[in-house]
């Protein structure tokens, strides 16, 4: 089975305030099919954030991003709505390189 990875890039008003709300949203993520996540923060601009989420299908990923609770949480977290970019990818390979 191939996983679907969403990549979300956006600017936030304050990373620490955003992260608190993001962390509190975890139960809703789980309820709506998020299997895993990764949060990346720009070195040059700490309020430029990339978040990846893993889903079991493209349909699950797209359904998650359509829930009204997500849009509300993003607004409360200080996400600049005009900066939001969402892309979907099929996971082709993942792993850890040890001793190469």
C-alpha cells in the first residue's frame, strides 16, 4: 500500500502560538485519518512553516483538508490564509541511511 503525503507550507504570525494550537489539534487529526506528521521551520524565517501529514489514500488527505474545524484552527493559530499552499504526493520510498 502506498501512502499519500500532504505538504503544507504557510506563514504564521507567531510560531510558538501556532505550535500550541497545532499540538492541541492532534486528536482531530487522528480522527480524520492522519497517520503521522512532520513540522519543519525555516532557518531564515521562523514563521515560515512546512507541515507534512501521512494518510492512507489521496481521498483521505483531501477530505481532511476540507473539514471546517481545520480552517477554524488555522485561523485561530495565526496562519496567513493567503500563504497556504497544499500539495499531495505518493510516497515512493522512505528509510534511514545508517552506516552508508
